[in-house]
């Protein structure tokens, strides 16, 4: 099925089955490998992207369901103010270890800050509990979200 | 320089490796002793890191050893003998090399080492292995020598040009300076001349008080590309004309493929090919979605074989029976018969389950096979072994196999195995052009090599508040016997007894035995924390039970037997202080302690946890004090503890792989649960300043969490749990173990 999606502000045209999850379109068809495959059943959050600014697990989202909504991936998240702040805080606090889950963590955190500029611990728990980090960087993720929210420098 | 340029994949194979030429003995010092610290490996390193002509030595480039290249423009490239899987080792290795080299740290570029045991073998194993928390321990001296030797040659080159004494020249930030005359030459300008210098016989190393990089919490090299999607893991390999595949092995361990009906699978749009091997099937398509749908549509009748009758009950029955037998003696001091006949005796047995690794990056390998070549893209902890195993599977000489190693999306020991690469090579034999083989999460969980089940039996006696006899028997799989056969000597798995034979307490009569017991059907492997995970859990759990019997505070009880171990004692005192040990807590909240001398680091950890009336466990706070010797990058030390603690608390709370009808019952994160951010405790790590040689750190947190949590639950509820994962039914209100 010939499809055109707006990804990170740019139109991308490709041919893919209608039921193909957005994850595999991004990775295998468009070569945008920053979005990761972790579980395939929306349990780990590694594949998180934004659809019209909202965090979505792309591994279970059929490409046909995206329609004309805007897709943002980790490759484009720095264009948003919340995304750039999150990326900076992640580096300032050296959140990352292996990094494989962190595209998804950053997408979830950026979506949180876009709607909740000053999240408390329960906001963070609610927004981030869908993202598994096997390296166990949760303590720093929590601190980095708070830093990104406050704009404090490390 | 952008970060994308900082780390590049070295595309080299053994065929590019020259014959060994100049063996510069001066740069090899320090290999004889101190490497076998916690591992007690009885095999000598087959090939120490003798620097030879480097792989890409070219005219005008200074290439004094396997790790350092400096070109005429002053670009300094450091080749990483160990792999980066999140533990921060690339940054630590670069810091050590650059420290002694006096390189301009902001201008160095890192590269993955290609497969070559001679140049990049881990001195402890004689193989390129990243594991056992020993990257820094094993490479500390060789890397310092490599940096210092290269620096000396650059100084000689400058001194020769200026006709001055080398001793009157100094180095900093990639430049040599002759202070008296004010002359300065950059390393780039000296690169060509330095290459023709005779290496000096003796290379002095820096006094640690002069370290400019080591000991500082420097930013990691690998993280900037990990916030913007640019970091390339094995699973991200993209090649022109590449196809995508996913596979399924027989769900029963050891089973074979019987009949395959691929008529429905071949009708799935995008499916290109169905590959049927004796033990697995794979579907190749235009993308993973086609491959996955194709695999789901495949009708496979498996020949399940004899293991289809095996269940967890059989596994535990076998293990418990084996643990009743006498084992091979791994350590015996004093008189154990006399020790056990003295004072008050207590007995216990502790049991640990199978665990899967579940790296966030599912297993994968991309292979391009032609009649006379094989090129591989993957992320592995054992790049040379992968090359050798791929060559066997491809039926090609080793020098025809190119392995492009990558950043690893988690390792935890799973990528100490070559099976994912071997499977991909076998599939690639039936595919024209490159094929990326990615395992589903279900396949990853169900065809792991599992952390073995263990049973530890302990008998101990108490006299005047101290332990006088300690008889400890470990029963479990000998992973080392399969993985590194020369290291399996006299029936003892040196990993399985690690942290049991060298427990930190002063006990006059001590006896440690090992019983090798391989579980039926289930393959076993190394899992972050390895042998110490098991032994520290049993030892530290029992220490708490003994302390209670002796009527002592758990920390005071331990301190009284740590008199000969001041580093351990200091860590324990600091953890006690920082955790508010002894301060009152609400009902059903407890603190538990764990002391461990594992991997050459001395760590004390206190977990504070609450057990609610339903038996659910809530982690409140974790405090660790760590003496790891010289902390090359203290922030990395803290991060490894934080992460390792979460990793192991996950296992203690949820981790168990169970077997029914010869197959693993868990399949994905819904039934093989992970700890999430809303359950994560506060964690404080206190790094103790030390001048001792660096210890290991990557696995230490993974060893610390479970016993400390178990002891916190013991304090909160009075229930002495002796198995993991934690059984909530035993600690709910009104229940007794």
C-alpha cells in the first residue's frame, strides 16, 4: 500500500502493508533505526514515538492508523523545546548506560514535560512506568526529568 | 568533532593482521600477577597483550602498540579491546590510555577492536572476552604501559629533534614541551619521527597523585549519540539489498523440526523464503513484519524428543538429590568436624531459580555470506570466538570471516555466547545477499542460556557470638566446564565457588564443597553477577539468621568477624552510618545488609523495604558503600551500582524461569517481569577513596541487592526466606515460613 506520512516534519512516501506496525516502517523500510524493537507487545516502551505529540508504542500501531497525524521520532525530538531539555538533562546527569531503551525513555519524558511542565514523582511514575530499562537507570531518569523541568544546570 | 565521529566501527578481519613482528617487551609488563584476582583462573593467559605492529599502521602514523594511533594531524585514535554494553568501559579505557599518554582527551576517537586475540585478548582469559567485571582489572597495567611507552617515544623524538635530554621535556594535552627553550611540538608533528624510535627499556608510570583524568567523573564518550538515535547497535545494521528474517527453534530444548507446511506463510505479502534447518525454522522477508507474520503462519510439527517430559519439578528433585552428596573440596581450613561439634549448630539450605538475561536489544546478527567470504554485523562480548564459530558454521577459513562489532544493547552474559551468530550464518547459507536475523522477544526468553538453578546447604556453629565452624556446599551447573574447559580443573567450577571460598569473615574452621549438577535439558550460562550472585545470597542470608540466633545486631555480628579485612569493615561502617542503621522504622519496614568481597571490590549495601499486609514488597531506599580501589571514573562506579542493584532487585522480586513439558513457560515482559520506575527505590552510592589497584564493578550491584532485600524482609516480618524469587504468600500477614 503506497503511503505518505509526515515524520519529523517531512513527508515520507513508501510502500508497506496496511497492518504493518509503524515500528517496522521506521526501522526496516525507512532505515530510521533510532526507534527500537524491544518486545513487540507494547510492554517495554523501547519503540515509543509521538503521534501528534502523544507517546505511542509504535510496535503495535498499524501504519494505516497513523493517517495524517504527525509522527515524531527520537531523530526529530530535539526540535521540540521539551525534547531538547530532556536530551540535555540526560547528558548532564549521565543517565544512560547501554542506551537501547533510552530513545523510548526520552520520547516518554518529552511528552510528559510538554503537557506537565513541573511533574511530581507520581506524574513521573505514571508517564514512565511503561518504559523498561534493563540497565536500571531509573534513579537518574527521575532526577533528569526534574532537572529538565526546572531548567537547572548541573 | 561531532560525537558520531567519536566511535567508529573498525572494519577489519584477521586477514589484515600481520604476522607477529616486533615484540616490545617493555610495553607488556604487569601481566604476570594480579590478574586472577577474583576469578582465580588457573589457566595462564595464552597470549598476553603483547603490542605488535597495529592493524592499520601506515606511513606517517605513529602506532606504537595495538591500542594507540596518532596521525600527522595529531588525531589520536584509541582502539577498545573491551566492548561497551553500558558499563562505561570505553570511557574508562580511554581515560587510562590518555592519562599515561598525556593525550588531548577532547580530541581522541574510539574504535571497536576487530577480532584478534593476540592483540586484544583479555589477559585473564587469553581471549577477547568482556565479562567477569574484569576489564579494568585485567587491562589496568597493560593500558597504562601502552600509554606511557608511546609517550616516551614521542618525547624521545622531540628531544632528538631539539638535541636536548628527554628528561628535560614534559608532556601535556598532546604536546611535548622543552621548558628551558620554550619549544613545543605537537604529537601530530612528532608522529612520523616517533615511529622510528627505539622503545625505551623502562617506562615509568605516573604517580597516582599526578593523575589528571583518572579519578574524575568525566562525561562518557558513548552517550551523546544515545540521546538522538544515532548510536548504532548490531540490530541497527542496514545494508543495501538486505533481507530480514526471524526464527523459531523447537520449543522443547534439544528438539528437532519434524514436518513443515509453509503454504500459508508463503502467501504473506513480503515473505521471500522459508528456511528449514534440522533444529529451527526461519522466515525471510522484505522486513521484520513480513518475516514475523510468515513465521506465525508456518505450520511446524516438532519432533520434541526425550526432553518433552521434563518439568521444573524434575529439575528441583534432581538438584536436591545431588546436594545431598559429598562434593569436591574447594577450601578446607582448621578442623571442620571439631568446628561443627563446638557450640550451637544451625543448618539451612538456600535455592535460586533459573533466570533469563532479557537484554533490551533482542538477539540478532546480520550476515552476508558468499562462496568465499562471510561478513557479520552484531554486538558481542566475544568477538574472536564469534569469528571462529561463524567460520565453522560457514565452512570457511577464519580469515575469510569479517566481524563488525557494535555497541551492545545490554550484555549481562548473554552475549558471551555465539549461538545467535551461528544461527544467522546457517540461515544466510540459503539467502542471496545480506540477511538480518532478529529474534522475537519470545524466542529470546525461551532460548536463552539460563542462570543455573543453585542449592546451597550450610551448617554453622556459634560460640560466644561468633562462628566457629562453617560447612558450605554449593550444588549447581558448571558453566565454566562448557565455556572454558581448561579452567575446569579437579571437578571445581572456579566461578561457582567464587565468593564462597573467599568469604570475608574470620572463621577458624571452614569447609567449602562443590557438587556439579547439570540440570536436565536446560542450557546454562553466565548471568550478570555469576557465581557470587549465588554464594553471596546464601552466605549473607545465613549470616542474618546466625546473628539472630546469637542475639546480635546483624552489622555488629559481621563487624566482629571482619577484623582481618579492614577495607570490608570500613565499607560496612560507612553503609551503616549513611543508611541510618539502627534508627527506628515503622511496623513491617526493615533494613537488611549485605557484605561482599566480590570481583575485587569491597561493598556493603543496606536495603530498606516495607512488606504490606498482602505480602507485597515496597523498596524504599538502598545505600551502598563501595571500595573499588582507584575509581577510574567515579560517576561510572556509582551508575554501575545503581543499575546493578535494580537489575538484581528485579530478579529477587520477579525473576524465575520455569519449565513444563521441556519448554520455558515465560515468553515476554508480561510474564517475565521487570522492575519499573514506579517501583524503584532511592539509591545512594558512596565511593570510598582508595589508592589500591582498581577492582571490578559491573556485576557488583547485581550481587548486592537480593541478600540485602531478603534480610530487610527478615527484619520487617521475622520470616526467614530461603528461596528466590520472594514468595509473597510466606510474608503476608498471618503467614509463617
